C-alpha cells in the first residue's frame, strides 16, 4: 500500500496527522509532498500550524465533506 493511500485512509478516519506521526506510522519523511499529491487528486486537506515548546509544525486533517 502506498504512503498516499495509507495517509488518506488515516485522514478519512477523522484523525489529524503531523510529520512525526507520519514518520512513525508510515515511514514518511516528506508528509507535505504526500499532502500535495492528495490535494492534486481533489482532496480538501486542511493545514493547521501548531506551536509547542517553541517549535511550529503542521497538522493535517481532511475536510468532512470530501471524505470518499
């Protein structure tokens, strides 16, 4: 199963995904590139910037109306 498929399945479950979780679960080092691939396929993926401990990172989720 491709990383794109795994990531999409994870997001379709209503879960939010961060780069560290993507690395741990799917071995994905370039989550933003996979998200771009999914957006190109027509999925509306929301990006939220999170700051914790002085570090900022992206957290991705799938907009409900586009869950297929």
